[in-house]
């Protein structure tokens, strides 16, 4: 069996290099075809009709006019008479037609009668949510009551983080053809290998008769795992239309209403500490919504990262609202937990008149990885120039522009998922790796190519990578930051297994044994002896009419034994902001992300992913918020006009610092898609508090909220 | 969107003939940055769309003895980069550059900026311009963080035009042409706060086209615009102020102060302007003028902050106009 361990850092020729993603130019130039770009011959367009009411009973539905419209090929009712719809955007029916325009007009011709029922779409004021709440977690450890009594300082605050949506640029949906026997399926998915079973069940055919393919996908962030109702319905429309392909993608409004969201968290938190800044007790009451099902939270995860505080009293309530349902959002619940925790701790530090950095350093022993967080805090402080720029809360000068610094922390698992890879070596020397994974845009395709090239001992460019198809060996869904670990190991094993077979084939020609050979720099040679070598091409020619095909597999539970990958990422984000105290406008000067990331396959792509995560954090901290209206039950900003995301001018200077020290490298590969999207919100919120001398009680930190926190205006209610 | 007829006239008389007696008969398309999206959302569904960008006579900026004439289909980018305007009407250029996204400035037109419909999210979500339900506006009890702080209803939307406050402060006029003739209206009077759902927020009739804007000679006036925006990327201002000052011997001889995005129309702070007369512009007088400008504001449940933003906008616009920003 080959030695699968990673080459030492200084011996890696392709892995660890700052290679630009292979599909970057295709994407930037529009040449890359996403499944939502596909327009095959005979295409039909499906349009979904959804509920205009936040809560209603459908009393009648009549599709006859829509069916009669010229160009309409099929109409299907999803929720008919007698069914209740529970949020604006709840699916009612859908139409397929020869053009999108006809489908839209036809959907409007479906007559639906509703009996409107009472709705609730706000959760911030828990007292107005009676009858819609349920207890969802309680934890008590130590003796919190006593700890609060004995504390030198107690700080109390309210912290809120609203529902935000995934806002995927490529909406949810698919192009699908289904003739009743076989289906060809082009979804936008994070789960190429795994989503076919439910589709098969949904349309009543064996999974073997489904072919799924996706070359590129335009953003999922956790919201694109399952087989959707719309996928199945689109397949049925196709079947009802003689098997013609049907394109069913949500429109922008629907995308923001029903394609998932991140649950809110509102909280009342009390924390206690001693004079020297040691955190001694935590008490929190939290409530959250993720739509009709309420919003969960792992109560035992509080306080976030600093979980080993001796005394805790935690209580969580889920609030059910008439709004679209939540889905996993990049590090589910962690950004919210990081935000409420780090803000509460920051307020305690301020109360103790203690520098926030010192406070965190003082309490790293309450985390699972004290040394890592200490290193990261110090490193971040150095980059952001903390010791020179820092001041105690509210001591940011007397001018109109006030500057402040803040800290947020993260933690995540990131263990590679199960994955299978097939590596092929052909007699002409060409090589290929194939796996049923997907590239969400973060560079999976490129990373696989790097690992394969490294193991084949070939240049990066010479490896062909096949991904994005359910006919390839099964690889896990891309969620939980599990992809890079999974695909790297399966690719490593498959390629080394294949190379090993090649060694066996050519060893006689080199007058040696297979286990004495190595593949380096495009040669098969006796280990350490370039003079006794065959070129890669010459070696492969020995295969004659044959080719080598070998499998490699990552089994997640074997990770610890194999040592190629691991879990447990930690990181620290620090923000530097300037606030115009007359207008409440916050300008982000700098956001620093120090991230532990194990062995890094491609630092450029890793940094790029962290940049993206930082930008998401900036959006969440300063702009992003779903605005639901209790008067009408509508989400008023289900668009990209008032659902605000940051642009280039808003993001300031982002500095990513990967922890590439050898001791980190030795840990093996860890996924970092999620951890880096966690701490930024807290860092920015804390920097604002530090700058203006007051806590803004919820994010996003808008001018309205800053002015209210400072007392410039009397009140705010939004 | 509903099917519609598309007309592409090349002369003004031809274009005017294509219009109808009601907004549902025909609507004018210039940049298309707003009309098309409203049609796609079924907020408006005209039977005919009349593209006026092919009417050459409606395009361009010219200096005349009476002032600067700006053709309605001049793009916002052309406006912002025009040397005459840059030299004399900084307030207008700043306001134009506040219309973020170069794409919008490349496509959007001056006439379109003045005639665009409000961005009120109740209106855009199909609840009507006044968002009335059972005889009452939804806005005061609803989500009103971006709504008006002046005017007192029943219209609570804010005038979306970025250029209007600057044009009002500069004393500009618009020419409105119909098949039967033309009329000239002060930009200040072009905007109206509707009292009922059937009144439009601008004094334009369905059979008319806004053909040009005339800005009187600057004659040494000092002007500036300041806007408070939540984000630098594409966004609407939260509040703006445009001012135009005539200074004699370091003192204000005449002033116009007009706030934007605070009312259903550009909001002329005449009393504040009157108070400024005879003052020199200092941090203190600018601050006082700002306070005077927002006197009588009637904020709603969520938008008291806009009073502060309007006040600061006035102060900062005054200081900028006086070269003290």
C-alpha cells in the first residue's frame, strides 16, 4: 500500500502553491455555463405561483384559464382547496409554457381564493408572540446565582441579530427533462451525488435512471442541499409536456422569500467577572425564529468559544412566524452565537474599564484551544495595530469621526466528508481524476487538480479533472466545510494507488522493485536517483492497450487514524471602524481575519474564500436584514434594492492571515468555508461600540440605530 | 409583464402623437432603468411604450444666454461629466454622482430621474402609491424607516429624484410638451404630494413629454449638495440637501435650501434660507440653519433619525457651498 501521507511542506511542488482557479477566466468572462444559463432546444419555462398572504386557507383554485392560454403546456396545483399556506411565497401552483412571459402571464390567470387568517411576522418583541413560542433548550452549570452575587462587575445587555437570507446570485432551481422513464437533471446544487435519491422517489423511477450534471454553481451557502418540491414539480411538468426540458428557477423575490434564511437571535444577557477581567458567570435568555418551525440554537454552545466558564444559566425559546423557512446558512447558528457572546463579553470588559484584547487574552483558558486563540489574538492585534490604536470604550476623541476597534471569534469542525475518487492513467501518459463532487465557486476543481498533480509527480496543467456528475464516484455534499478534506484524501489515495500500479508495470524495465520507485518531475525513477528513470510518457507506454484505473476513498471516521485530515478550526476577526457620530454612518477601515486552517492546499483560494466570508460578515454587521411587515405580512425587501449588501466601496481593507506554521500544517487538511464567516459581525459591532461609547442593541448597525444608541434621537423601532 | 406595443419614434411630434390620454395607454421610456422593472412586477402595465431615446432633439447640454439647457434624454453620466455643469453647478454634479452604479448613470436620463416613480416598498409591492388599506395608510403603523418626515400624509413616500433638490435650489424649470403645445413649470412646482391614489406625484400629463430642463445662469452663485447614504454601493440616499447661495461681502444675500428624500416632494426650507440672509457661513450658522430647516418635521414611528440626517445634510451642504467643508 502506498504511503498516502502528504509530502513535507518544503517538498510540495503543486500543493501549497498560489495557483489561480482553473475556471476563473471562464467565470469572469461569462463563458462558464451555470445550469440556470442552459437553454436547450424545445425548452419550456416554469413559473411558480405563490401565496400573497402570510397565512390563509385556500378555499378554491381554478386553473382552467391558464391551461387554455396559448403556449401553456402544463399546469400543476401544489396546494389546492382546503390547504393552508403559512407564509408569503408558499407554493400554490406552477405553470410550464413555451416562453417565460407566457408562463408568467398564465400563472396570473390561475384563480385562487383565500380565506385570510391571522399572521405573525415579527419576533423581536417576545411579548407580542404569545401562543407562538416554545421552550427550546435550558442549561445550568455551576452556581450562577452565587457567582453573580460575588462578582466584582456585572454587565447586562440586549443583543439582536435579525433574519437574513442567503441571497444566492444563481437562484434555486433546475433544468430537467423527464419522459416518464428517465430524467436528465441540471440543478443548482451543493450535493451532486446525493440529491438523486429523493428525486427518484418523488417521480417514481429508479435512481439509476436519473442523470444529474452541474459544471458550475452560483452560490448556495448551505441552502442548496435537498431535492426541492420545485425540482419534482418541474419534472412532472416535463412529463406532462411530452418530456420537453423544463427550466424552473425561482425569481429574485421568491429566492429571498422561500429559498432559505438564517434564523434570527434576540437576547438578554448578563455576564459577571472579577476585577482582573476573569469571566465568572453567564446568563442568557435567547429567542429566535427560522419561520414556522421556530429557530433553534444549541443552548449548550453558550457562551460561544468561551464555553468553559464555571457558571452558566441558559434558556432558549423558539418563535414560530409566518415567514419562509430557514436553512443552513454558512456555519449554522455560529455567527449569531459569536455575535451575542462577543458583544456581551465586550460590554463586560468596558464595564471593567479593561482593554478588550486584554480581556480576551485573560480568558483564553475558558476556550478549548487556549494557545491557538492566544496566538491569533496577538497576531491579529499586531496586524491591526491594536496596541497603538486601541482606547477604552467611548474614549475615541471628541471629533465628528470616531474610530474604534473590536474583536470577534470563531470555531468550527471542518472534517472531510466521505468521498470516492477514480484515477486513470492512460498509455499515452494522459491522466484523469473523477469524483462526484461539486465546485461551489470556492475552487474545489482546482484543489483536486493540485492534489492529483502532486501525487502523479506531474505538472498541474497535465491533470484532467471530472466533477459535477452523479455518474462519477460518489462524493459528499458540500456543507459543513467538509469538501476540501474529503476530496483531497480520496484524490490522494486514488492517484497514488494508480501510480503504484504503474510502478509495478515499469519496475522490471528499470531493473528494480515497485516499492523502490517514485514519481517526480514527470519521471518514474528509482528513489533519489534521477539517472535511473523513465519519463512519465515512456513509463505509461508500457501499458500497451491497457490503462490503469484505481479508486481512492476517504472515510471520515478513519481520519484520526490516517492523519491526513483533521477537524477543529479556530479564528479571530478584528475590525477597525470610523463612525460619523452626526449621521451614524459606519465606515469599515479594516477587517483582519486570522485563521487556523491546517494544511493549506492552495493559499490563494483559501484567502479568497476568507475574503468572501469577511464581506458576508460586513453585510451582516452593517446592512443586511430581512424586513417583514406585520401590517401586511409581506417581506418588503425581497429584492436586491432594499435588501442591502455591501459593494466594493463599503468593504474597506480586508487582511487575511493564514496560520501556516509547521505545527498547523502537521494537523492535516481542515475545511475553512465556514469558520471565517462567523466572527466578523461581532468584531464590527464591537468596534462601533468602542468608537461611539455605546452599544447598538442589534445588527445591522444602521445610522438609525447608531443615533438611537448615542441618544442623538429619542427612539427607534426599526 | 403584460404584452405591450413598442414604438420607436425619431421626432418629437411623432413621439407625442403616440401618447394617450391615460397612463395605461402609453408611457415614455428613456433609460428604461425603472419603467421596465415596474412593468415586470405588474406595478404598471401600459399598452404602449414609447422610446424617446431615438429623438435626437431631446439630447444634449447647451449653454444659452438664458442659462443651461439640458435635453431630457441626456444621460446622467453625460451630465456628471459635462464641463459647463462641473464648472458652475457642482450641486447638480454631486447629486448626479450620488446615483450610484455607473451602469445606472450610463443608461439613466435626466428626464427619467425627474419622472421616476417613488421607491416606497408598499408601492412597489402592489399596495398603491399611498399604500391605503381600508381608508388608512399602512405606512404610519408599518415599516416606515425610509419614509417621509415632512408633509404629514396621506402621501408618505419620498420623492426619489436625486437631481430635483439641486435643480429646485438652482431655480430650474422644466419644459413639458404635448401635441397641443408646451408649458414651462418651475421644478419646485413640478412635484406634488398627491392627496388621493389617482393623482400622480409629478405635474405631468399622460399626453406630455418632459423635453428639457433650463437652469438659470449661475451668476456667481455658490452651490453644493450633501447626501447621507447608508452604503457606498448602489443605494438611495437617506437624506440629502442642496443649497445655492448668493454671497455679497462674505454674507449671504440670498439662499435656497432644498432637502431630498425627506418628503413626497423636494422640501424647500424657505424659512431657514430666509434666516441665513445677512449671516456669514460658519459651523454655527450652518448648524442653526440645519436646525431651522427641520423645524416642523413630523417623523413616523421608525424614522426620527432622518430628521437628524436632514439637519446634518443642510449644515454640510452649506459649509461645502461656502468652501468650508
